[in-house]
C-alpha cells in the first residue's frame, strides 16, 4: 500500500456542533450528502477504505458535546481496520 493519509482536526475550530461538522466535512473530505450528525459521521468513518490516521488536537477546546464525538470516533476506529484515531 501507499502512505497512510493523516487528517489533523483542531478542537479549537469545533466549539459548536455546527462548526465541528463543518470542520470534519472539510478535513475528512466527507461527501456533500453528509448528514451532519453523529450517526452520519459514524457511517462515513466506517465506509473509509484506505488507511487513515485522524488526529484530534486541542480536544479540550471543544464544547460539552465533545464526549459524544469522541465516542463515535473511537467506535468507528474499532469497527474499521483502516482507521486510526488519536486524541490529544
């Protein structure tokens, strides 16, 4: 295989749910039809068929909703062998 893709997310740009979905869609090149909710995020992450590392920086800068996002990222990582999630 080739080099793994690395996507860096910045929690400071994800301070509201809307901003978080905007940032995810941009940085992960999610499709136009992305549903902008956690179920849709899980579906998109588990559909990925190439090796990708997603690094979420400044996680603490996200709002109180961050736990839900973290849970979905970690669940998708468990269910998709192409996906590696790191959170700092």
